[in-house]
C-alpha cells in the first residue's frame, strides 16, 4: 500500500522500484547485488512481514524478514554510501501508556511482529544518519486493509463486531507518502513518529467507515477475545517532534479516510 503511494509521489524523480519479485529480502547476497548495481542516493525500506497473527505463529520468519532482512539492506546501503529510511510501527510499544508515545519512550513489544520490527530498528540504526519512521494503522490502495475488511463484511452480510479496547491512529498512505518525501528532502534522521492527527479505537474506526460509506448497518463494540495475539491496548504516537521539524501536524485520520474513499 505505502509502496504504491510512494511510487506515485516520487514519480517525477524516476525512482527505482523493487518488490518481492525483484529479489528476496532475506537473501543478503541478492540485496547487496541489487543495491550495489543501482547505487541509489536514498533507500526507502518498506519490505516487511506485517500479518500480525501469522508473525505470532511463525516468529522465525518474522525475524528473518523484519530484522535480518533489514540488516542486509543496512550493510548494502553502507557499502554504497546511501541514506536509509526505514518504516517501523507503533507495535514496538506495549500499550500500557495512556498518553501519546514519544520517540524517547522505551520500546517493549508484546508480540512477535513488534519484536521483529524493534529488532529491525536496531539494524537500520547501523546506517549513519538513518531515518527510522514509526507510523500507525496504515490503510490505502493496493493491499488488504481494515477499511476494505469492513466493507467486505458489509457486502457479505456479516455482522460488524469490532474491538473497542485497542486505541491507535489510522493513517492514509497518501498522506504518509507525501510526508516521507518531505522528510527525505529535509534529510531528517534518527527516530521519528509520523502520525495522523487524532486517535480512535478499531470500533470507532469501523463506525467512521460505515458512516462515510453511507451504510445503514450497526457496529457492535466488543472486547479483544481471549487467546488472540496480544496487541498494544494504546499505541497513539506523538507528533511533537515532527511538528518541531515543520513537517506536521499531518491531516486528521478522518480526512485521510475521506480522501481514500473518494479515490475509490
């Protein structure tokens, strides 16, 4: 989803676009070969195993893609003297806090996906001046996302029962891609949170989707079922540092949802 939007935003710069069919991110030799031949000035690393439940079942695979794959990219980037932008996640936090997480808060992931992405952050930091960009709940064109999952359930006549005890910030990939391009131009570095304005629970997100789609269907709030993969109960990210750089605040998440639905 984010790669598609970045390709659109960066199109005037004629970017090199790689996907998982180009080479295997876990094959260090293939990664080195691709980056050494291209000799880019900046590498924006999006490749990740993001299915949280699958990561919990296959933690070794999650670590291979989300940590060791990043290590291979970092080494290759260093070899050509390029800059690195690494996209991370709010799931590096445990969710015990009740105010927006800052970049200085310690990471403490509660599931295999979060642990693998936190390890990936450590490997990305091996590149001097790397930008490690944490973001929230992505939605956008080009991939499965929560918005489409809700719309599919309505189309299939399934009841909408959505958890109300996990709070975060949805962000449209269009807004995030534009922010990433600006941060690259500004040569931003270090750990940075890129969050849409506002926050909501998954239940409130579902309510907004139903409302903006003009669907007359009820949404029932539920608690996270016992036995589900652990997720942070609260993972809202502070945008104070982004704003201090003059890059924020980013548009409110409902505005991103409206833009996405209009584009459809």
